[in-house]
């Protein structure tokens, strides 16, 4: 579940970064001309990967419900960050990468 939360954060972060209204607030090296068109598709793939990471550990149906509960929690965190402290979200992305690595290493 830890890795799924990190993947979900990264996916939603990339989707927000791909939107023109958030590009100034979330500017970073990922907005280079070669990478910018890939932000939304990679974001959707990370969201799909986070749902797939939940299903085997929670016996099917419970994993899906847990992921659907995690989605508004992480989305709300990003929404509040975009509203009040957008520069914290970039640091959160680095933290999410660490959370994914930790989740994969521990198997959680």
C-alpha cells in the first residue's frame, strides 16, 4: 500500500504538471520540450500502476476499494498543495519516489 500511495502521488503530480494552468507553479526540469508531451501519459500510467500495486496484496475487491479511498486522500493533498504551497509539491515528489522505493523494498 505504501508503494501504491507513492505511485499515485507521482501520477497525479505529473497530471497536474501537464496542465497549462499549473505549469508555472510546478515548473521544473520535466517541462523541457522533449519531456513535456509525455507528462500526461506517464501520469496516467503511474496511476494505473498504483492500482495494480494494490490488487494482489488485498485480495482483489478490498484492494480496489482501498485504492479508491486512497485516491481522494492523495488528490486532496495535491489540491491543498497547489492552492497554498505549490513549491512543497516538488519536494513531495522527491519524497514520493523515496516512499515507492521503501514500499518495494519492504513489500508493503
